[in-house]
C-alpha cells in the first residue's frame, strides 16, 4: 500500500472549525478558576458576582459565535482575561479591594 500524502501547501495543524469552540471553552474554564481564586484572595462576594456576570456574557458570546465563526472563538478567553483584569483593577482602585 502507498502511504497517504497531503496536498502541497497543506499542513497537519489544528482544524479550528472543529476544535476552536472546545479550546475556547477550556480557556473560559481557566478564567473561571481565576474568578474563584480572586474571591478567595481579595474580592468581596459582590465582586465575585460581577466577575461571574461578565464571564457569563463571554460564555453566551462563545455559544453564539461557535455556530457562526467557530475558528474565531479561540480569542474569546483572551478577551475574558482582559475583562477579569479590568474588573480587578476597578475593584482595587475604586472600591478598595485588599488582600
């Protein structure tokens, strides 16, 4: 038997149309872990609630964009991490969250 060959220019990389939403879901789980740890370390209960509402918005965005543009969903956890940093910075600077 002859071994299978790929077409020129094709590489054996990730197929983000299939795996992109799964990669993004794992990334959002990592951000959820950061939210929980912020609650244990310095954020009050209502700060964790704000974090969870923001994270829920990103989960909804993932569910919607996963059908339309699944390859682009891999960027959603990066945006969620940026939102996590922003909420923490606002909490520390404006509301005096401390460790």
